[in-house]
């Protein structure tokens, strides 16, 4: 039996690999017949020897070969020969696991990438990501507010390694609260999760403030290339403009004579607006580059983009391009 696990979402492919290992261990508790090989570093003769060697005092043997396809093609020939000539013993269960993108024009990929062998793990899209996130939180006997779920996805994206860490932190915190409802809220996320988008969003906002369309488009393209959704970016831009406006008004109305660099002010505003201190600190410095009127104008334009995103079939990336063209006109 052969398994082929590959794709950019290494979290889910690792979970699948873990499940295969755990299932095998239920019948072979000694672990003697579970072999894990580094396909890039292990000589091909050693890999073939493990495949062909009979299991020790057991009916089956599980051999995990990681990143073999990344090895030069000459090393694939022996494996291809074993598969094509049906020389793999019935006692050998082989899992070929590949990290990230793999070259799909190779013979070894085409042989392994068959329905009965292969499972691809691409990054989850928005709907699938929401479903996965809710399921993971429910597994921990927690619930999450709808807006909190969307905010968490905006913060973390589809990096399931980071997302799992955030889920563990958030669910533990929700269980520790006095209300005992075990519900993850927007406030919890703002308090505990530092968005991996924060720095990127700050840079995009800076480009807006400077009317630097070329830089904005370059930064935007980098976000698309990293796998983020246009809806995520629009949502985060709108949220950041709202935060900047709140902070600008707060500084002007309540702390007009206080230094922007005073850490005590950062903490007060973070508490008052229920935001992560890092976000507040960065936003305070950035707010100096905008007037309240300009922030209101930008936010109004971006809200219009959000409405069109939800009510029309216009390409989200085109909506962003129209927005930046108007701002930089």
C-alpha cells in the first residue's frame, strides 16, 4: 500500500501523517516496524532496502519517506522501478510525504499522484477555513462569536500552525473567564492575538498616506502572493483606519498635551479601546501622518469598497485597485 501526501498546507498533511502512524501503532505497539527516512539525505539503496526488508515479528511495516521528490531525478528511478514492476512487498506500507510545492512535471510525481495513492493539501479558502476553525474550537468544548471568527481569520490567515497556537491560547483564556460560557469573543482576540498582518497593514496605510500608488500595489501584490484573500486585506485596512481615527480623536480630545512617546498613554488607550498594546503603539505614531478629516474620507471610501465586495460580482482585486487609484488621484 502506498500513500502520497503533499501540498502547501503542511499542518493538515502532517496531521494526516500522524493519523496514519497512530493507526499503525495500535497494531504494532513496539514501534520497531515504523521507519521514518529523510528522502533528501538517505541514500536510495538504503531506502530500497527498507522497503524490501520484511517486518520484524509483525505482519506489516510502515515506511515514511519525506521529501524524496526534492532529491535529484536519478534517485527516483529505483523507486519508479519498484512501483511499476509491482515489486513492493505486500507487507510494506509506504508513505511519501512532501513539504510545500513539489515539481509536478517529474515521472515520480505523475506515478504517485493517482487517486488511490495521493492526497493534496492546498491552503484552505475562506469558507473551508471558517468551517475548520469552528470545528477545532468545538473540539476543545468552546464556541466563538461570528465576528470573532472572522477577525481571527483576518489576523492569522490560513497558516494553520499559527492558528492552532492561537486557538489553544484563546480557548484556555475563554475557559478561565468568570462567566464560564467558554465563548471566544472579539475582545479576547484583540487582547491576546497579535496579527501577523499588522506590519503589512501599517505599511499599506503609510503608502496610502503618502499617495504612493506604486508602493501600495507592490505591497498588495506581496500579500496576494503570500496566500491572503482580497476580502481579508480590505477588512484589515478598514479596521486599521477605524483604529487610527479612534486614536486620533482620543489624542486630540483627551490627551492634547501628552507626548506620543509616553508608554503610560499607550497602555491607557489600549485598555480603553480594548486593543493589543502593540497595535496601539504603532497606530499612535502612524496617526500623526493623517488628519481626522482624511481618515474619515479614507474610511468612507473603503466601507464603500466593502459593500461592493459583499453585494456585487466585481473582482475584489479590481475593487482595491479602483480604491487606490481614487486615493492617489
